C-alpha cells in the first residue's frame, strides 16, 4: 500500500522476546535513521502475533512521537475488542496525549462481530484528514452497501455487552488450548503468549532448517491443514495459527500439527 502511494516502506523488525511488540527504543531508532518519515502504521492488537501494546507501552510510543510532530499515525485497531489480558482493554491511540490531531483510527465489524462477509469498516480522524480520504474513496467504492450498513447498526444497537464478553471468554479458552498444545510439541517455542486478536505465531525453526514455507506446503499436502508461513510477515521460521474456528475443528487441527511434527522428527527434518 505504501509503495502504491509512492512512498518508501520502512520495516521495523521487532523481537520474539518482546512479543513482537514495537518498543520506544525501536521506534526512536527507526525515526532517527530515516529522514522524512510521514506515517507510522501500528496494528494493535496485532495480526499475525496476537500481541497487544498496553496503555503503558502506547504512552511510551506517544512520548517518542512528541519529538516528531510531522509523523502521522495510522492505528489499525480492528481487534480491539479481542483482548485477554487482565485489563481486557486495548488503548485507543488517538486518545493518548497530543495524538488526536495526528491519528487516523481504522476499525470495522469483521473481527469482534464476526461479520467478515459484510466488508464493513470505517476510519475515524480529524476533519482535515477525513476530507482528503473521502476525496479518493468516493471515486473508488463510494460507500459500503446498504445491507452492510444496516447490519452494522444492528451490531452496535442490538448485540448486548454480555454477549460480547461471552465471546471473549470463548476465544480466550481457544487461545489457551492452542498454547497448551504447542507447549507439548517438541522444539516448538512460544516465547511470549499472545494477549489479543485470534492468532498465535510459534517458532518452528527447528524443523525444515527454518523453511516455514516448505513446512506449510507439506503440512497442507499431507494433513490438509493450512497455516500461514511466518515469512509472509517478515518472521521466518514461524507459522501463524488462527483459532477463529470451533473448538472441535481446533482439536482436529492441533492433533494434525502434532502428528506432522512427530513425523518430521522421525524423518530427521
């Protein structure tokens, strides 16, 4: 997207031991090393890691950005309702000190309300930014379909908070199950358990000499189980597991993964 807009993307490589979270040190280094940075894109909670930048960390990032007033922020917070930490909350970056006037918040209904097929999302930002966005967007998609809009209104007005809380507990149970199963698989590492979204990104670099793409191809062929190679996200040697499915399907999937890795060990892969 950055390249299509004529920009030059700068990838900040985060670390497993930090839960793949952006730290203030990494952000500061990236801004110092790259002149003319226009935009910070921050996905919180994160896809593909499930990591959550909590209030304290977000405040530290905002503090760094105070020294770079020309940098705008695109905050992708579409997984904000799917947080499993004790607070159960994901901070709104636009709500942090001095961040409102420079932050564009992206959100939607696909994740928290499981309305993926409706393709309904939105952006919230100061008027000067939304005016620029709508100038382009009006020529591309005009607006979301009326049926999707009606479904969005129903989600916001008819779905009780108790149902949302129940859904979060269900997702937490699935997350915990995946983590427990990964823990008993030899040479599979998950340094920092995820606290949000519905993804887990374990390290499987002990297999296939770290070739996660070939591992996923063979896993699909032999066990009909589809995982996403971490290489696609700039995290070679890992795989992304989504637990946004039924517990029954999840048990089958984790069983297949365990069988496959055991076979790999037997074959010396």
